[in-house]
């Protein structure tokens, strides 16, 4: 089952904050976050594992609520370079086979 | 450049023709994934390999699709008798599967630039 992301799109002014959510109907082993700019490959941002482990870039923060099967990505003090489409990928079995959501398009304006 | 590479970057073919794509992962990576992405959608899992072993193939994938990773290094994805619905971006990703104390493991997948397939 494909995870559901919200919002589908958001427009921010430079310096504003945003939260992107990812919800699954199944229990999750891990959640992976990627950003994709138009015409480019997805780029890794963050992995969150059940049990609380995380791995990711220093300027990116995220949370993983195992009970609710939800993850949120927090973008603070947004920069123009943050623009792109954000995808969460969910791993149900711990085998690193990811099911990606439909994405959240983030636009940062000066 | 030591990233994931894919060849060709673009492929235009006529319906019914066969096409083959190549992916060269990051050299020390033992996992290799194939995804398909259509406009406005997230990557859709197709298949993945651990070294040369194909671990799983998507149930949604037609028998016209086959993938190999013969020596545990590069991989090929072949589509036989292409259909217009096969038009998409085909992404390859690789990773190094880590094992951590306590049994948990995680890895980040590094994506290649993709091969854009257009079936006329």
C-alpha cells in the first residue's frame, strides 16, 4: 500500500518553516525521505528506523511515530535550494524494499 | 565521478521493439534496485538484487520485463515487446547494506540519473 503524503503542495517564502507528513496503513520498519528536483534523480535526506535510530543530513530533522505509522519531515528556515518534490519511502518488512508516496511539491519563493 | 550511472539517458522506440537499459552502481555497493517513475508520481519498485541474486520482482511487473546482475556489479533491465504504457523514467539505485548491533540495519539508496523511455 502506497503511503499518503500531505500536503500535496506547499509554497513558502524564504525563511519560513514547513512540515511534510507521511502516513502508512501498515506497520513500518523504517521510513526514508528523499528530495527530487525537476529532471534530476532523488537525493537521500533521512532514514528513520523503528526503535528511534536515525540517519540523515544535519540540517534536516524528522520524526517517526511507530504507533501511528506516521513520519514527519521538518524544514526550518527554508532556503531556495529546498525547492523540489519530497518523497517518503516506507519499508514494511525491513528488507529495504521501499514503497514511495505520491510526493509533496515544495516551492520556495524569495 | 563515482556515482550511479545509467545508459542510455534517453531511449525512443516503436511499440513492439525490445529495449535494454544498463545500470552501473557505486562500486562497493551490494544492493541494486530498479524503479519506474511516471510524471507526478513517486518511484515504483520493480526489482532488486543482493549481489548477483535477484531477491524480488514486483508482482505488478509483466513477464515482458527481466533484469539481471550477472557478476554482482552492473545490471541490465530488458523490456520485450514494448507498449506505450511502458513510457516512463527508469531509475536505478544502489546501496551498501549495513548491519548494526542488535540486528537492525539501514542503508541509503543512491539513485542514478535515470533512463527516459518513450514508446511511440
